[in-house]
């Protein structure tokens, strides 16, 4: 298998890992919690979802052929409060991820050598993908953090719970 194919498979797995973390967090929260904002007006989960949706649709639609900052995107509106329901937010979440994942699935090794533009700035395809692999997990981490802060002692770990690493390793890999 070529390094380009390995890379394309790897990034799809990494993005899916972060989507899964977000999915599990969103499933645990109600509409009121999705719109909760900490003191000082940091973004709510609802605002983060709107931003991720706008970003993913803009960046990944016609990824190889048009600028990643589409003229129809209204980025500032992504940060305005609204009354979207949980179902509407999940629809935005899924649509953004579908656009990203479908585009990644359609890329070939030869595409990795191409140049794409984001706000008229040239990027190698690899750099544009890596840029998103830094941006999207950053915001998914915010979603998880807010979910954990809201649920507190009702929070269930999304990976290995504190103090359970040895149990996990023994179960997964057998006694060492």
C-alpha cells in the first residue's frame, strides 16, 4: 500500500474518531444544555455546531475546484444565538460531517499533489486536510468539555475512565 493511500485511510479514521466523540456527547445532552453558555459568553455547543457545519460545508464542497471559503457562507451568523432544536442541530452536525467524509472518501493519491485555496491562499491538499484535522477536533474537544462540565458526576467516560487504565490494558491485551 502506498503512503498516500495510508494517509487517506488514516485521516478518515481520525476524523471518524472525533465525530464519534461528538456524537456520544450530543446524545447525552438535552436542548437546554446544548444552548448553555459559560460566563463571559464563550460559545455554546449549539454555536459550535453551527460553526462546524458552516466551516465543513464551505471547505469540503467542491474541495478540489473552488475556494474553501465559499461566497455564500456567512461565518459571523454562525456565532449568533438562535432557537435551533436539538434535532435541527443534529441535522446540521450530520450534514457537515457527511460533506467532509464523502469528500475524503472520494480523494485519490493523485489528489494529494494538488493545490487548493482557502480565502485565496494556496494550500497543498495535505496541508488543507491537516488544517481541518487541527480545527475540527479543537471544537469537538470544546463540545466534550462543555458536556462533561454540564453532566459532572453523571458523565460517563468516552474512553478509558480515570483509574481504569490497568483494567483496560489487561482486558484488551491480556496480562502483561
